[in-house]
C-alpha cells in the first residue's frame, strides 16, 4: 500500500466551530452502516475511531470547516448566514427526495467511508449552495468534486493500523439503499458531529 498514507486525526473529540449542511440518514440506514463499523472493529482491533450511529450523515456542503483557523469564523458567518438561509430554502423548493445506494467501502488517508453511487439531486443541491454562498477567500482550491459518502471511522492511532487495512476494509460487502428527504443546517461544536445544534431543518419535496 505504497499509495496509502494514513493520518491520525488530532481533532477527534475536540471542541471546534463549523457550519454544515447535512442530508439526514434515516435510522435504518444508520443502523446498517453502524453494523459495517462493527464488522470493521472485529477485523481491525486498533487504530480506528468509529463514529456513533446517531452522528452518521451525508454532507451536502461544508460552509465553514472545523479545520479552518485562519479567519474570524463568527464574522464570516455573520456575512454569509442570510445567503445560507436562502440556499436552504432554494434546495427545499427545487430538490426532491431521492434514494442513495451505498455499495463500496473506500479507505482514504484520513478516514474509511461508505461511498454512495452518484445521484444528480446531490450535485444539484451542492450547485445551488455554491452559487449562492461564498467560501472563505483563503480556502485552498478544491478541484475535485466531493463524493457522496458517510464517514464510518477515522484514524485515532494511524501508526497501529495494519498494513493490509485497505484489503480488510474493502472486503466487507454491503448493499444499503435509503431515502433522503431532509436537509439540515447545523452548527458543530464537537468534532466530528458529536455535538451539533440544528439551526434549520427542511423537508425535500415528495
């Protein structure tokens, strides 16, 4: 795995400040994904931090990242909050409820995620937000479009992970279908999504 460079996540369980637009996962989908985490825990006894089932979600847009620390987040939020509210209303009006299929586990340098198939509704929702809400001026460019995924676990002690982690993780088969019908705006204060305040919640059109 010469192309795999796992990084311990030093922010785990720590206080942070971020604002996120998240697609809610129904309880059944979260339970199915949590069972995948349990299978991983049996295969990989050390080095992984597993997300509690109740925190699992699909990110629509990270408006202010918990890792960004080079600008005044409160000031920036004051500047964009009305635009964010308008983007949420536009998503509510223009994006119908949709179904996601999680069928692949992907091992990245910072996390193991359940990857969902592409869905045009997610791309359209993200485009609405991107058109209306500016990003921090100093944010590095992000040329690759974000995937649709739920982060199952991160690396608490990367040095203890097995060399064959990718094979161990990606060998777990799953076939999870779920309907997405709610978008929420949250203020995150403990990473990752261990403590959030829901600021807006809107249903997607049936």
